[in-house]
């Protein structure tokens, strides 16, 4: 039996190869966030609206891409490819962990492209804080990807179930995190829902880090939220993959 690390690397390479060969999926998942960026950013008051809006859009692109990635596993389940993977000597946890870690690469590419698009329009990049922000986002992205694969395993041959759950949760998470509009002046019930949304803390941390404010309580809260989402996603995902048949 090969080690878990080796098996994870094998699965990671297998999942990453199609993305490198055909990066259209990475570009496609950025279309909607860029539309939101172009339509909503001009509505925000102040000269530094991009400094507030761009970090949220980067988190949005991570959410869109990672939450949809389970559809790839769903396709493999429907075509029988997943069953063939289950009977290989690869350890089952590696089948989930390798897939989830693959989500880091598209997230990095999307973050770089979004920042590159916004720099000519006055976005100020604080490189150190931005790198830390991407590091925080890594855990969140891996957790979301693992949860998306878990949903695909639960849906199996019911493709409609996967997309119904994914689309039902997507925009409430997005809006309650204050990505598009600040919730400071919202009603109490909306702010209460926002506080139980882990994405809220990740978005707030990304805004602080991308603006160079590293030593901030919000940064710590965002890091904790990202780590918790990552740990939860991997735990639930590994358990679902071990029970897969």
C-alpha cells in the first residue's frame, strides 16, 4: 500500500491535468463575479470602493468555482469512472483530499486575474497582505470543494438534487456575507444571520488583508472561520468517500 501522501499527490495530479489542458472552466467561473464587479462597484460611495469590493469578489469567485466542482465527480459517478477509481489501490481518503486540494490552483489563478483587471482602475495592491489573504482563502476553498464533492456523492444519479442544493445555498451565503453590499445598516435579523455565516468572517478578513491591515482581530476571526470550514469539509468528505460504493 502506498502512503496517503503519495496517493493524494496522484489524485491531485489527475484532477489538475484537465484544468491545465483546458482552463475554460476557470475563466467561466469568473464571468459572473466580474459582471458583479463592473455593475456594483460604481454604485458604492467613496474613492476607495474597489479596495472594499475587490476582496469580496475574489471570495465570490472561490465560492462559485468550488461549489460547482462537485459536478465533475457527479459526471464520473454517472459514467462509471468513479467506481473504477474505488477499486484501485488508492486510499479512499486520498480520493477526496486530492480533489479538494486541486481547488487551490483555480482559486490562485482567479485571484491573480481579478487583481490584474482592477489595477488599471485604481485598485491599490498590498502584496504582503494579499499573499496572506490568499493563504487564508486556501483553507476556505478546500473546505468548500470537499463539501461540493460530498454533495455529489450524496446526489449520485440525481443530478437535479446537486444543482438544486448548490443554487439554493449559493446566493444566501453570498448576500449574507456582505460581498455585494454592506450589511451595517441592515435589519437586526439580517445581521444576526450574517454573524452565523462563516463566509462573513472570511470576507471581512480578506478586506483587511488586501488593504495591508494584517494585525487585525478580523483577520484572526477570518483565519479561524476558514480553518473550520476546511476541517469540516475534509472530515465530512472523507467519511462520505469511505462509505461510497
